[in-house]
C-alpha cells in the first residue's frame, strides 16, 4: 500500500467504491434538495454593508415599514398644454389620484403637499410624484411586491386621469422590464450554442461519455454540499444570497481542473490548492462585512467539499472506464519511457550518445520555443497590468437608469421625465430621519441649500410622521452612482452632521456610497491578509517560489477581472456609469480561486491543456445559463466569462505541450 496520504485515501475509496458512490449520490440528491429548501435562510438583501447609511435605512424601515433602501416608484403625468399644473385644483387632483392608486400604507409626496417646484417639469405641463408602496423591503420578496405595486399604480392612475398621459417608472420597474423582456431568438440561439459547445468541449477533452459527464457530476456534488454548509452557517450569521452565483461556477471550473489531472498528481494538487484557497477564504470570512463574509464562507465550503470529492469520488469515477486525460490533438507529444538500469552495452552506449544529441537538440528547441513565446507572454502580461490599472477607476453602484432597459412601460416614463427636463436623480432620492424634538422643516431647508440637491421637503402628511419623528425627502439632481451624485450625498451628510447629533441619511441614494465605505473600504486589509494566508499554506506544501507565482497570479487575475468590467461596461458601449456593487466581489473571488487551482495543478505536473479547458467550460456554462437582456445579470456573466478567458490564456502559456513535468511538492508528510 502506498505511503502517500492522498494515495492511501484513493486506495481506500477504490476498495469501498460502492459505499463512496452511494455517499456522494446522497450528497447530490438529498443535499441538493436541502440546499434548494434552505435558500430562504440566506439574506436576500443586496444592500447590506453595516455602514451608517445601512443603519439609517434599517431605522426607517423599522419605524415606517417602507422606503429606506428600496427606491420609490415615480408617477409621471403630462397634462394637456392648456392646463396650469400649479393650481391647487390640478395639483390636488393629481395628488389624490396618486394616493388612492398607491393603496393603504403607502407614502406619497408631490407638488400639492410641498409647493416645491422641483416636482414640476420644465415643459410646464409635466408633474411627478414619489410613491413608497406600503409593502416592500430590500429583499427579493419585497422587491417583487414593489414591482407588482407599479402595475397597480399605473392602472389606477390611468383610470382616474383618463385625459392625462400617465406613466410609472423607477429603478425597480426598469429592472423588472429588463427581466421580463426575455432573450430574443438570436440570444436563445447563442445560449443553445454555448450549451452545445460546453458538451463538445468536454467530449473532445476527455474522449468518452463518462469523461465528459464526470466533471459535471463532480461540480454537482460540490455545489450541493457547499450550499448545504453555507446555509448551515447562515443559521448563526448573516450570509448574502450572492453565494448562489459564486458556488456553482467555481465548482465547475475546479471540477474540470481536478478531473483532467493524472491520477498520480490529482490528489497532491487538490490538497495543496484546497489548503491555500480555504486559508484565503477563511480570512475573508472573519471580516465584519456581510458580502466579504459571504464570499469567504462560500469559497471555504467549495474548497472543502471539492477537495473531498477529488480525493474520493474522482478515483471511483476514473475506475469505471478508461479515461484519456489529453485531447486527441493535444496528446500527440509523448515522453519517452525511462530505461531500466542495466549493465552498459555497445547498443546502450550508442543509445546514450544519441540521447545526448537529442537532449542537446531538445534544449536548443526549448530555448527557441521560449523566445517564440516571449512576445505573447509579454503582451498578455501588459494587458493584465493595464486592466489592473483600469480596476482603480471602477465605480461601484447600480447601473445608471438609461442603461437598465431599452424599452417598455418603465422606460417610457423615464423618457417622459427626460423630455420634461426632470433629472434622473429623482429615481434615487435620499431620506433623512428626523428625531422627535427637531424641526423637520428646518432640516429640509438646510438640505435644500446643498449643491446638487434638486429639492428637499418635509411632508406634513401623517404617513411621514411617526412617534414624534419625521422623514425629510431629498431629491438629488444626479444619480448617486455618478461622480456628481456621490459628491451630493457626501455634501448632504456633511451638512447634516453638525449640531448636537448627526442626522442619519438613508434612502436608496446612499446604498452605493455605503457599500463603498462599508465593504470596499475593507479590501486594502482583507486582500493582503487573504493572500498571505494562501501563500503560507501553499508554501508549506510546495515551495516558496511556486507559492509566490500562484498567489501573485491569482491576485492579478482578480484585479484584472474587475478592470475588464470597468472597460467593458463603464467605458464601453453599454455606458452603465457604474458596476453593481457585489458583482466585482464575486467575480474577483472566482478569478482568484480558479487561478490558484490552475497554478497548483500546473506545479504538480498536470497537463498543459487542463487550465484552458476548465476555463472554457466555465465560460460556456455561465453564458449558456445567464446571457440575456438583464443588465445586472449580464454584468455578472460577462465578469465570469472574462475571468475564465484570462485564466485560459494564462494556462495556455504557462505549461506548453511536451514540456517536462517538474512537481514542486515536498514530502508527503506535509500534505497531511
């Protein structure tokens, strides 16, 4: 029996292959069912950060039951040209119609209740109102309730004001219209092509039905087991719903990496990469930010379950049928077998001379190959460095309104506002919670003097006053994800921080800034700490040089993926103005994990093509599932695909075909 710990585990799994197969089948079936049933334990809010804006939104939500982090609906009415929208009769008629259509428990504000002309369009006949529906929290169920309220509000206003052109828009209706638009025939064809391409790639790579299906099975059991672990942790601490995006795609790429490794090196690379990745993710999990903690816990679960599956299930699957670990075109170069040591003869002497000549020629060929590969490698490195520089210009936040959807009822309302000269900042207003004993009107007057504020009002209606407190609504001119909008939020917080106590500023307009301060502000500490943990774990199992190369490459891949999002979406034709805050975190974690695993596998002597095949499989999988018109999902999918592409290019140049295998692992004792 082998003395290698990983080989002993493999031998044990092969001797008990039936039991091992049954256990992992139960993990897939029962674990998958439990994971689906337990999704409700995950925090479905995409705004959690723990910052002051988040705490203000929690206070507003608890006291008033709506608004806060949930952007309001915007009811837009264009009256006939001869109508004076400033008269009490016209303004009151519109306000009453909005109040009735919004339903019980809603908070509404317009020109009628404030007299502020910021609620009027520049064309003289367009007015709008902000509507916070009675139900709606910053989670999936609450957002769905707000989206349903938009349809009810639109229908009620059109019935009450038949002679007026009425539209209902807002951030959530725009996102909803994008989601329900559905992919067209061309996009469906692309999705089908990507799914077919994934299967073809796996078949060509592993040359058998079992070989193609085995990595999918490994990814399935890893995803199911990891999600069960994550949901168990969610019983004790807040774990964000974003993990459901990170776990499956990471599990797939790691599974293809592991399945492509020769049996002699698969266990070693799995243990080394698993230890390094788990150490890095464990460090992220202890930081006091929900998104970082969620990414860390999810990554830790994927590494743990994936490594266990690689050590036990993969050998069992490999024993079921002959597995070729190289694609047919890539497996042509073969290494000569090493002759057994015998006494020298004339033939062996001649053979030795020929071998020496061959080694000399091979060395010259390798030097030429290195020179040939130097230019592509330099270009690739320069590209990654440039993308890393672009990542410093990443603007975190929801995409600008104009980029959310190209058409639909909500886009009609947005276009109507723009035509009337109303800035798009009205879609993301701020809310100031004014405590009892403080003059809300004075707070509104102070806020109105802040540069970049379109209007600030303290509605006197009962729904805006609760237990002595009041809510002041502040409408910025620019959307908060823009530079001007962010400056307005900062100036408002500064203006309201004077006096005996700072007034908490909440609303949907502070979510982006709060995310930057509460989560991204920790990255300068979290990333080096995670990288150091990964380096120490990997260096203990391999060598310091291999660990430095693997961890630095993984960091560069993560930063470059964020830079690619900046170039493609902020600066590119979509012109979103910002990238949804949690997307770079998930994409960066994915890029770090897959790059680290590929480097460890390559150092262990894995085949050169494993990285590109694994990365291609991941890219095709996410494109097949996620490509479509929804902007935020497109951001995530493109980030995954670009991270996989970078890893494929890096893997293709790192270990060319025919190069000698040079494992860097130390003693087997250090692999335990």
